[in-house]
C-alpha cells in the first residue's frame, strides 16, 4: 500500500468527518426550510407580523445554532479531504440557501467517497 500524501488525513478520519458533515447538512437544511416557512407565514400570510406567536422567534435561533455547527463540520471535512478554500467556502454557504445544502451534500459525499476509495489513501 502506498503511503498517504503529505497532510492527507486517514480514510477513517475522513469518513467520520463526512458522516458528521452529512448529518448537519440535513439538519441545517431542514431547519432552513422551517425558517422559510415561518417567514412566509409571519410576513405574507398574517395581516400583522406582531400578532405572530412569540415562539416562532426560536426557529431562527435554532437554525442559527445548527448552521454554526454545520460550519465547523464543513471546515473540518474540508481540511481532512484537502478541499480548495473556494470549495470549502461554497459548501459553507450552501447552508444559507434553501435546498442547496441537500444538493451540496449529495455532490460532496460522492467526491469524498471517491477520494477515500482511491488506492493512494
């Protein structure tokens, strides 16, 4: 077996980082969709947004917390998989656009699995 390239993480560590990234990509995406629904309800359906239930405020807070964790796990995976900085940055931004985190998760998972299956690792 050939040695790993200098600075590349072990495949097991990359797979662990990928699992964490995938979980948070889905969680962040779902909470972003819930947040979008909350905003549509609050600002388009209600006549006065001040009459909205107070607990709706927490939807944005929960999404924000999960997005911050998503950022950490995305950067962790980007470092371990040796992504270019632009790839990491675009993947981080995917958690801010509805449905995009699901799309990016699909493509990044495919890329990382191909990387960990290569004989050089």
